[in-house]
C-alpha cells in the first residue's frame, strides 16, 4: 500500500501540481484537501509510533508540520489525518 500511495503522490504532485504556477497549484491543492476525504481512507494512514514527537508539551503524531498559512480547520484536520503533525 505504501508503494501505491507513493505512486499517487508522485502523479498528483510531480505530474500536476509542481508543473503549475504557485498561484494556481496552492489553491488547487487546498481545494483537493478540503473536498476529497483522503484522510478517511485507511490506504493513506501511516500511524508509525516512531514518528511521534512533542512540541511545547503537545504530542504530535509526526514531526512534519504545515505552514502557518493553513488556518482552514478542514485542511488542517485532513492533513493531520494524512499523518502531518500539525
């Protein structure tokens, strides 16, 4: 499953988003995170306890955190469901 998720990421990011201007790629990616419930599919979950870390007394599932521009709670919730720390 990891290989399939990696392939999907490479197609979406490497094949599409990275080739678009930033002003188009960012809103398109945010639209996808808002509308597509990828975080609900077990296929995309990676709950590796070795990645857990703490930051300011808060336990994060993953040390990889998102930019502060992700103030949209739907995007943040979806990203955390996909394994991002915050």
